[in-house]
């Protein structure tokens, strides 16, 4: 019989390929829509909760998801907690202020893409990727000339790390700190069409761009993150569509895999575990994940991935996520959610290697279904 573990012990045990006291729960994060739904539900943060969270310096940075995640704590941690413990979540470190490119006469963020803030009719804000900006070689080359403006901020990384440490110390929640991955940083700036064209027509130019982003932004950020001694590092890098990869496997292996392997090496050399978040059907590159030493893969929407096969064929990799957020958690009943989570644990979690949670950011799911999901992980997760 394993004694009750802390969230950190539980997460590290699972990512080590061993069996913990119970199955941990995971939450990637959430957008303002979900916050609005949650705060208008019976589970909303109370004034007493907010006072306690404020005292404990839990991050209230937009969209305030760490406060919601902390609300799921047991009452001995947060008196008004929901007792449906979340053990692991994610925090993406930003890359500084937008820069203006003269060839575009417009502002772009660190990866060369456009992001927009929209306030909807009901007053709910939304901040999301709007499209690539570096569509011509002259745009990319000017972007390269702005290396000094693209370097990450040590102060920002330290500030994020303080929030991460508070969550672990006060609420027994592991925050996997990380940054966007090499594929997303590339295509958010130059777009899929340019990536495909350059991979065929001018691979050396594409390679130069990917290496520029690694040397200017990504490697310095990894160094800064690792100086804060994270327990788990998580990189967001979507490789998949619903029915396969967004790029040919040979191009992923040529252009992206070597940089992703560097991310993993930095994490492991610093004593941290490494998880990659990737939406879509990504089974073709699971052997590569094993080869470069990735500890966990997150998202894994069940309709797009053979989860049982992954569990059996790739026991080295912990499956994170896997609970369908786009249909099941949105449209089904809390009882259906409860039974579905139970089945997932029975199928995927018998031998460890499983950290279930919604496959992506919480957007517009009913709060009662999310509560049912995490309560079910608690109810059926004991080994």
C-alpha cells in the first residue's frame, strides 16, 4: 500500500513510469468564456475564497485560471474548495512586447504572428492568434534584424516562477512552466503555406529561420526557465490535424525534431521532466517522442488517437489529457462524464502512466461537467 503522496510526488512518480497512490488530475488552462461560466455557476469563487487566494499570492493574471484551479482543492487547503483535486496545470511564459516591422507597417509578437484582443457583444474578452505576418522573405529578414527586441525577459520568467512556487507550496498543485515550441513559433510567423514552400524550394532559408528563433528566443528562454528550478517543463507545439500531421513526417524530423530534442535536453539536464502538448492525430511521431526522451504527451483527443495502443506500445510515455473536451465535456451530462472518466482510468491507468484531464483549454463547457470530471478522477483513481 502506497502512502498518500503530495501532488509533486504523484506527478513525478507517474512520469517516472511508476505507480503512485492514485491517478493524478490535469488541467491545461482555460479562456475567459469558461471563467464567465464558472463564475456564474454554483461553484464560483466566493469572497472568502478570493481573500484567501489573494493572501496566498495565487496568480490573478488574465484569464485567472490558477484561481479557478485552486478552487478544486480539498477543504483542508481551501475551506471553500470543491474537493476534486487538480494535481498538474500549465503556465506558458511570454516573450515580451510586440515589435513594429517597417516592411509591414504593423506590430507582430515574438514569433512574427498577429494576435488580436476582441471584446464580444456580451463583454467577454478573447485574446488569440489571428494569422501569420512574415509572408515575404523581406518580412522574415527584417524580423531577423530585430534579434535584440525579441530576446526574452528574465524578470518575466522570475515572476512566473514565483506564481508556480506559490501554487505548489500553498495549494499542492504542480505548475508545468514552459513556452511555445519550434513548430508553432515558426508557422505562427510564416504560415503553413510558406513552411511547405520553403521546405521544398529553399530548405536552407527555412532552416535558418528555425535556428534564428531557437538561438534568439527559445534557447535563452529555456535557460531562464531552468534557472528557476522547475519540476516539470511543458512545451506547446501542435503538430496534428484531426486525421494526421500538419506536415510530412520527414519534414517534422528534419526541421522540428532536432530543436524539440534540445528542449528536452535542457529540461532533463536541469532535473525536470518534459511534457509536450500537441493537438491532433500524432501517432506517426510517437516513436520519435520515445527516441528523444519525452516523458509525457498531452492533449490526445480520443477520437483522433489510438490511446490504448499508445499505452501498450509506448509505456515510456505518460499519456496526459485524453478526456474529450470538444463534445463529451460540452454536451453530455455530469453522470455521463463520470462514467466516461471511470472507463478511461480502467483502460489507460491500470499500470500508471496516465494523468487525465480535458484535452485542451476549457472554453465553453458547463462548469458542472468539469467538476464531475475531476471528482471522478478522485473517485476512481485509487490504486
